């Protein structure tokens, strides 16, 4: 049985004194709640004590009313449905839980938003008055603000359906609009996919799923899904490759090099492109190398820098930028109409 690394055997801030028995008894309960079942030798290894000590600890827990179940050859577990009484929080622990619940409320759909705020109220309700005041003061000094419109309301509407599909391992059919379609393809397509996980990244929700059309793992941004349907067929969870970073599996073989002037160099770190693979400081500025699948992926980003960037290669991208700049200049040379 693989064991997670813990430092239960140390309890003091400077890690010099061993864990006392009371702390160890509580930690054993937490381990059993987390792992569901552990043998005496497993617990002995975790807490760096003898099996005999673990036997005595388990007996003490049983005498205290904790429903520990022992199964010969399998180990110890807690009776199903048993939970520890409410625990006490330090000001920092309570603050992190409350702030965390608010972040979740800002980024989830209505169902989880309600649950997050309900959890927050329960935490606040059990805090002693003095601690409640400390947490309130800290809340006024620290806050998290979600991006104004990173996700559309429609993308949030799909979250409950996708959670259900992931839990039930059901294939879904979705109508998807790609921002950059491959050569000769329509940007709109109908896909059947096996959903594995939801990923929240850069203020947007993505679905990591096995695409039946592409025969590989793909990532679908939820606010680009126009329709979604859960299908009756199910799939076997075959542990797909780790794919938590929402990006296409198509190789990024197109190399772009661009020179940013000295003024833009400082701000480049605050508005980096996902596609940057190298930055080199030169006398003329910062030489940036990007790897993309197609030029359109970085065209808007490069245009946003105006005259502070000069693309060196490829020549095809230089022409596209020049043509777009000419069209923009033409627009501003025309007399604006009143609307």
C-alpha cells in the first residue's frame, strides 16, 4: 500500500518534539477518514511508533466512543457515516476557508455558488466572537476579485451537466465553435466526447475529454460550446494521459520571432503570451520566440503592442500584420459616422 508523506510525528513549530498521544489519536482518526482503511503496520510507519503502540491507541479510541472497525487481514476503518465534531480554527485558517469559499462562489455555477456561500455562513456561525472580529478585520484587508466576464453565463450552465457526465462516465455530444479552425475546416463542428475532467484556467472553464472525431484527448473551452447533450452510452475510465493544461495536442511547429523595444520589455512580463518559449535580452530590446500551430493564434496579441514590437519572421506573418495595420489606418482616415 502506497503511503502519502506526512509529518505527524512532529508537532512543535521547530519540529523538535515528538507528537504527544492526544494529537496522535486525533491524527489516526483523520488518517482513517482520509484513507478509509489502514493496517496497524501502516499506521505505525506513518507515526513512527511500534505496532503495539498503535494497538493501544486503537483501544483508547474505542473506549472513547470512536467507532473503529477492525477486519482481520484488512486493517482498521471507521464506521460509515462517522464524522469528527466541529474543529476549532485559527484566524488564518478561518480566513483562508472563508476567502476560498468566496473564490469558489465567484467561479462556479449557481448550484456550487449556493453551496460555497452556505459553507461560509456555517464557518462564520461557529467562530467565537473574538475570532470572528479578527477574521472580519483580515477580510477587509485581503480580497479576491474574479475577472468581470471571463466566462459567459452559458458556460456556467453547462457545468452541472458536465459534472454529471464525468461522475456517470457518460459520453456527451456538443456543438463547438473553434476560434482557429484547421485548413479547409469549418470553425463549427459537432463532437462526441468522453469527459474526464474540468479545468479552470486563466479565468475560463475547459473540458478535458477524449474526442471521438480526433481519436485523442482534446480541450474544449466551455464558452465556445453552443449546445450540449448527455448521451445514454457510457465509457470506461481508462485513465487518459494527464492533460490539465488546456491546449491542443497538435504540435506547435510554426516558429515566430519578434523584437520588443525597451519600453515594452518591462510590461511584457505582465501580458505574456501562452505561446512564448524563449526570451533573450539584446541591446535593441527583448527578442521573443513563440511556437504556434498557426499565425492567427498570436495575431491579435502582436497587434495589441502596436509599434512597440517588430516581427522578424516568418515573412508571411509580417505581411499579415502590415495588411491589418493598413486596414486600421484606412478606418481612422475616414470621417466617422454618427450612430
